[in-house]
């Protein structure tokens, strides 16, 4: 395994650990670093898409909420 492959494995695992405890921003940073090393890394792209979708959901829910006064 090359040094880059080892770093990619480490970053992917770290991203999953962070994501699992709700640190989405930090997790996405790990996966972006993976893509900097390997722009074609499909799993990192998938994880980023999933995280982005989840980040949009609460924001959209907040915009759609009805506020009663």
C-alpha cells in the first residue's frame, strides 16, 4: 500500500467516526481531503453527497416551519 492509499484509508475511517458522532463538518473535511488525493474516489463522493443532503434537510425544515404568534 502506498503512502497516499494509507492516508486515504485513514481519512475515510476518521470521516466515518466523526460523522457517527454528529461532527458532519469535520467529517466532510476528511472526505474532501480524500478527493484532493484521489479525485475519482467514489465512496468519498457518495459520503459527501449524503452529508450535504442531510445538512440541507434541517435548513429547509427551518424555512418551511410555521411560526405562530
